[in-house]
C-alpha cells in the first residue's frame, strides 16, 4: 500500500511541475511580462459593445461591425441590397 501511495504522489508531483514549466514556456513565447514585471500597468478590458440584429438573416453582431442603411442594420452589403427578409 505504501508503494502505491508513493507512486501516486510522485506522478502528481511530476504533472504539477510539467504544468508550471508549460505555463512559463508559454509566457516566454508570447512575450508576456514575468512575475516581477506584472506590477507595471494592468491591461484595460475592452468596453462592452451592444449587439444588433441583421434585418435580413437575423444574425446578431457587434454594432461596430454592422452596416447601417435606411435606419436598419445589416451584416453585409449583400443583405442590405437584398432587403429585409419576408417572414
């Protein structure tokens, strides 16, 4: 029983070390600041943006990506050309 417990703890320890090493390698590769440099300036989150619905297909997309014509929103110029969907 003692040997089994030893091997379980050893495997968990190896997986834990591998996980930490993987995170450190990913940070180095992405150019993210290390633990000492993290205190500089926190990244600003993107402001929330309202979603609008395409008048033709009904898909929802961010307002900044939508096309506004004749008071209606469209997901593409083709759908604006085709007009509102008939339901």
